[in-house]
């Protein structure tokens, strides 16, 4: 290195992780509340803002809009990563981008929930398409450089594992905050005599305000040049993307990651169907199950960190893939077991929370190791491109998962005709087994040998 950098102290690690709490809140508000807001159930007392007509029998407008937004987000990741990797800003390669992306992302998130018409309208569809695109692009300006800081500020495998653990915790807290959107809206409606629509919008705005404050914490607190080993890359965008995928260990990682996220998204998308169709319970149970999933995973994070130090990351990830595969294999028999349907739902979530804890912490640390390993081989620091390429494949997997579940529902998605919903568990099982098999080929010893010793 041309200059000496300092080890990131615990207080700065927490400050870095708080940034993830911010953007996690924003992105999970979209996941939790967007469909509910635009196509609400009859019990929500909200107006239906866009058409619910389906295409090809299973895909409605909100599904197609959400999928297109995720794909756009994936495509812009390498572009932003390339700009960040090549940046020669005297304040650093990453933090200046984060500073530019934080506020616009929060503003566009709020605007997604403030359509031009308070009733069903084609203008609302156009509004959502445009504003969602702007939200994802500006969020990428923050998130891609944010992740690139992880291998640059974590100078050893242990430091990178610690940072990955902290950001996994704050991501989980962001899910919980986003899940509070309907409850906050109800409280605002009762306190300020607003309509359900305005109360929901106010709840989103309040959470977005909290999120943007969190996103600015690392921008203000971190002195990138003081703690980061990063140096500008000289490789143009196209060659940088090709060089990233040329890394054999990265290809093993990203293929397993793509397959895993496809399977996970199929089952996540199906959770509401599992509760209401297979177990014949009220949909309100889903919110409780998601909160339990996050909390139980959160409890296991310290154990994940400890075991990874002692056993390595590879065997834990392979084990987590296979464990999750077995959990998914339980989906086809939901509702046919001899004990309470509610107990079946809780058992499914408790068993799922454990592998999710491992797969929430370890992949970011593995990818940071690979980026550091590649820099030692090539002399080029393209951390941003590695994380962007991973995000690209991850989002392709998520989009493919949503579309796959929609296709499966054509085989049956109703009580008494639920074959498609049950098949989603079989598909999830096959995909997670495949992810585990691919990741078995990952050469962790070679990758970590290139890193600074712990």
C-alpha cells in the first residue's frame, strides 16, 4: 500500500452498520407495503389505486412493475460500481457517492406512495413506473459504494466477518421497522384524524425520515481515507465486468448465490399462500411470522460469527443451504400434519430462521474475501464491481423467483386446488440443494491465504 490505514474501531463499525439500517428500511418498505398500498384488501379501507387485471392469468400490473424495477436496479449496479471504483475524489471513492444517493432515495421512496390520483387511474401506473425507477437508481448510488467499503475497511477475514455481522443485524432491524408501517399508519389516523390513505403516506414519510438520518451516519462519521485501503481502478467498465466474472472463485460464489435467491424468493413469495391456502389461517398471521423469523435469526448472529472463525465460512454456508432445502421440503405437507395448523406455521418459520441467520451474515464476508483475493492477483481494486456483480445476479434470481412462483400458481393456488403452491416447496428444495453443491467447489483456503492474517 502507498499509505498507512488504521483499523476500524468498534464505534466506527457500528456507524457503518447504521447506514444499512437506513437503506434496509427503505427497500423493505417497498417489499412490505407497495402491493398492499396499491392493491389493498377490502379490509384495509384504502382505495385501489391501479388495476388488478392479470396478464397471462397470473401476472398483474403491480407484479410486472415491481419486477421491472428490480431488473433496472440490477442493470445500474455495474455502472455505478465502475464509476465508484474509478473515482479519484480526494475524500474517497465511496462516501461521496453515498452522500449524493441518500436523500434522493428517501424522497423517491415517499413519492412512490404519493400518486397523482387518489382513485384507480392509469396515471398512477405511469407515476409508479417512473418514480420507482428513480428510487432504485438513487438507492444504487448509495448501496453499491456502501458495500464496496466492507472489504476496504475490513483488512483481515475476521474484520470483514465482524462488519458483515453488524450489517446483518441492522438489515434485520430495518425489516422490523418497515413491517411497522401499517401499525404506524393506524396510530397516525387515530391521533390526527387523517384518512387511511393520508395516514399511510405519513407513516411512510416518517420512516423514510428516520432512514435517511441513518444513511447519513456513516457519511458523516467515517473518514474513508483514514480507514480504507482502496485505490482508484484504471479498468474501464466493460473490461472490469469481464474481469470480475473471470475470477473462478467468484463464479462459484455467484452461481450458488443466484440459485439460492431464486429458491428463497419463490418461498418468500409463497408465504402468504402457505398461511391462507395450505394452513387455512388468516393473513394477519404472516406479519407475526415475519417478525419471529427476523428475531430468531438475529439471536443466532453471534453464534454464526463464532463458528465461522473456528470452522470457516464454506462448511457453514453449505450446511445452511442443505438445511434450508430440507425446510422447503416440508412445504408440500403443510396442512396435512396431525397437529395445529398454527403450530405448523411457527415450526416452519423457526426451522427456516436458523439457516437464514448463517446466509444473512456469511455471503458478504465471503465476497469481501474474494474481492481482496482478486486484488492480490491483479493489482486492481474493484471491490465495488464485485459487490455490484453479486447484486446483479442476486436480483436476477429474485426476479426469476417471483415469475417462477407466478407460473407455478397456474397449477393451483386455492384451497382444494393447491398443487402449484405445494410444488413451490419442491422447487425451492431442488434449488437450495443445487446451491450447496455448487458452493462445495469454492476454494476457501486459497482465497483467505491471500489476506492479511487475523
